[in-house]
């Protein structure tokens, strides 16, 4: 059997990485892994258990007690934290407001990266995140770096959230995105940065179908043999 294919998608918050990653995985019959959901679930555990992020031993103890699992149904992300389905709760504002700080912790990253690398060892996979093409899979077969105008990103995320959270404001969403961009690009541990060999995809004016076609054009030559 030929080698497994790894597609790495990185980029800023709310710029449609998961929409593209899911569509690709579906089209190619690859496994989709939303690495951000893992950092979000860890953050939820930290919040619920009042883990002091500055205390290395508390962080280490917490990481030992966190067991994450993905259950794929229709390529939607279903993640469990110690056997509890938390897919909805990890998208709420308390987690969104704290996840960049938690994901900047060295020991958290080491543990998550280890688990992510295991998932991409022998299977065809599409993984999205911030450091997939740089730290998790530096030798990924295809790397895409996504970006879009921050205002457009905030509007898209706001539309997604307003149904479930009618109190949310566009300004709040915009601020959260701007903050996360800042923290994710300036942190010491594996900051969000484009890998030298990543293809840039600015989707400000693209439809989901156009993005999918763009990515498929790059991936198809690699997979004609599988
Ligand atoms: O993809 P997302 O917005 O759900 O990710 C939530 C946060 O997790 C993001 O602000 C930064 C962090 N993250 C990370 O540091 N590394 C990844 N590979 C994925 C996400």
C-alpha cells in the first residue's frame, strides 16, 4: 500500500478552515481532525476544575486526567472529554475567551501534538489548526495556509453563533477573533505562522465551493495512485 496522505490546514481564527477541511475529507474519504477542538476541550476542563494555568504541577496533573476522543459522524466534529460529549459547550464564549491562553502552555501543546501525530501516522487525514504544517506534520503532503479579512470572518462567525446564543454581539465576536489572532501569532510556543511550503488561500471573496476546488486542484495530482 502506498504511503498515507496528510493534508495540513492552518490559518487565523474563523476563516473557514474547518469548512474546507470537512469538505475535503468528505470528498476524498479521508479522516478529518479538528485540532482546535482538542485545545478547546482541555480549556473546558481547566475552567471547570479551576486549574491554575501558571502552576506547572496542576497543569501536569490535569493533563493526566483528561481523555479526549473523536467520534466522527457525517464529518462533523464530535469530541468527548472523559466520555462526556462536549462538542457544543467548547464553542461557547467562556472557552473561546480562554483557549488561546491555555493553548500557549508548553505542556498542553506537547501532549496534544503527540496525540495528533499518532492520528496521522498511518491514515489519510485532513487536520486543521494553527501549527499543523509547522510543528505537527512538518512533512505534510499538502499544506494550506488560510486567511480572510477579519471583518468578514467576524460576520461569518456571528451568523453561525447568533442562532444558539441570541445575546451575542458582532463586536464581541470581532474582539474575540482579533484577540485570538494576536495571542496565537505572538505566543512563544509554536505560534501561528505560514510554513514556507504552504499555499496561501485568502477566502475573503471565495465561496466554499471555490475553496474546495482550489484545494482539490493541488491535492489530486498526489492521490491519483491511492
Ligand atoms: O480552530 P479553533 O478556533 O477552534 O481553535 C481554538 C484555539 O486553539 C485557537 O485560538 C488556538 C488554539 N489552537 C492551537 O493553538 N493550535 C492548533 N493546532 C489548533 C488550535
